[in-house]
């Protein structure tokens, strides 16, 4: 498994765990009241910050365990990385458009923020899955 594939796995797992923890935290705080009334900002910020910190820490540990592997990045790694990023970016656009439409329709900030966060998480998951599948199989030929 290449260094870049390991990074894709780290980011995929961290994204899923962080978003799941955020959703479980919100559900636990709801206690029968509507979700839009649950305080969410701190949990969202901690979830995002924790995911960033966990990814950085895991990648540092991986780099220490396998020194020199991070420098061995070839053309295939760059193409797979580009494909994964382009694939994942679709959800960033979907989230931005959804947030814009929600804001124009006067939706509550809770739903707008959570739609954006969901799309960021989906972007990371889809991009990571794309990279892993391509590493396991091959680059698509257009």
C-alpha cells in the first residue's frame, strides 16, 4: 500500500468517525426537542477541529513509522489524487448551492450549517473512496 493510499484511508476513516460523533452528539442533546433548537455550533467546531487534528496526528505517525515513503510520489499518485479531489468537490458545490438556496428561502441557520457540514463530510468520503478504489483497481481510461 502506497503512502498516498494510506493517507486516503486515514482521511476517509477520520471523516466518517468525526461526522458520526457529531450526529450522535446532536441526537443526544436533542432529548425530544426539535433539532433546530439544539445548540450545535460548539459541537460542529470541535468535530471539524478534532478531525483536522486527528488526520494530522495520524499522518505524522504514519510518516514516522514509514520514513522516506512520503517522498516516493509518482505520476500515478498525482493523477489519482487529482481524480479523487475532483470527484469529491462535487459535494462542496452541492453544499454551497443548497446553503445559498436555504438562506434565500429563510431557513434557520442550524439547517444551513448542517447542510454545509454534511456536504463537506460527503466530499471527503467520496474523494477518499474514489482514491482507494482507483488504487485497488486502475485509473479509468476515458
